[in-house]
């Protein structure tokens, strides 16, 4: 137990609380301490019944069962792996900036979820973080199924495309990717590469709550090295097919898609 406790305490602060919440809330629903019907994001309940906790619980909750348990564990792995890498990499010493990224992505996902009647928000938020990590480490080579190797910047779209090919719903990955791209464009690409104004700025109250460490400077002065090396690379666009919305019970193809990457990472 001490080893487990040491490992848990070694997780970066914000990732640690996010990871713990993503275990605690599904466990509460699984044990029946709170009915799962109060944990989903339902627009009518949120807007008309003022059940304002639903956007938060829908971010942490996942209906764990015989057909969903592996998918849940794979997404926990993605959360731990890529959130930790971001928090200790590009955002090292700047917890307020990392928290602002999560809040910005979360607000965008909640608005989209209310508009599109999405009941669960865990996967989109995790995918948005994975997308930002992939763009900030775009030249890193990652492995996929059957030993396929490609640059990290393609990883979010490979996950989405493979899931679409095998007939699954891609709405969660797509929304996560688009929200992650919106943050990356507004925070890095537009002001630093294109010389535009900075539309995103971490609020001062977050700096007071989560002060910079090791003499870090508030905000971002220069993009990470991997981004500077790729600053002159053309950024290809593409069309997006929104596909079918995420529904409870449509899990098998999601599990297959995530298993491909999970097995190679491990």
C-alpha cells in the first residue's frame, strides 16, 4: 500500500485530482451511493431543473460495467499518461496555465455537450488534452497497431479515423480533437506563428491560487522547442464528419480502437 501511495503522490498535482475524481465518481455510481441518473449531463435537468452539478459529474463519471470496463481503464491510462506529460512538460512550473487550459477545454466541451445532447464528457476532455500534447510534441514518433509508426501530431486523428473505419461512433474523439485544436490555435498558433493577438490569457486569480514554481514566468513567452522546429511546416486542413453521437451501450468498437494504442504504449 505504501508503494501505491507513493506512486499516487508522485502524480502531478492537477492530474492527480483529475485522476482521483475519475475513479471516485464512477465508483460512487457503481456502488449505488448516488444514482447514476444524477451524474449524466442532461440539458433539461441542467437548464430547467437547475441541477448545476451535472457538467462536473459528467466529466468524471463513466458507466463501468462488463462491456465498458476496459474502455474505462484505457481512458484512465490516457488521462494519466498525457495529462502528466503535459503538466510536467510544456506546463512545468505553471500549474495555473495548465488549469486554465483544462477549464477552457471543459467549458467548450460542456457547451457542445448541451447543444448536442452528449451525456458523458470524460472522453472528449481527455482527447482534448491528448491533442494538445500531440501538437506540442508533433515531431515525436509514436507507435500504433502492427508496429505502425508516425509523428505524434497525427495520433488523435489516427485514433478517430480507425474508430470510424471499424464502424464506431467518433463524436467523442472528434469533439475532443476540435476543442484541443481551438485551444492550441488560440494560445500558440495564432499569436506566435501568425502574429495575431492573444485571445487567451490565464486569469490572475488562478496565479494567486496556483502560483508559478521555480521562478517561472506567467503565461507563455515562447512555444516549446518541438513547436519552434515545426513552425514553418504547413498545417494541413481537413473535412470533419460528425458521424453518430455517443450513446450508452455502443462500446465494442470504441474498446477495439483504444486497445490498439494501449497495447503498443504498454
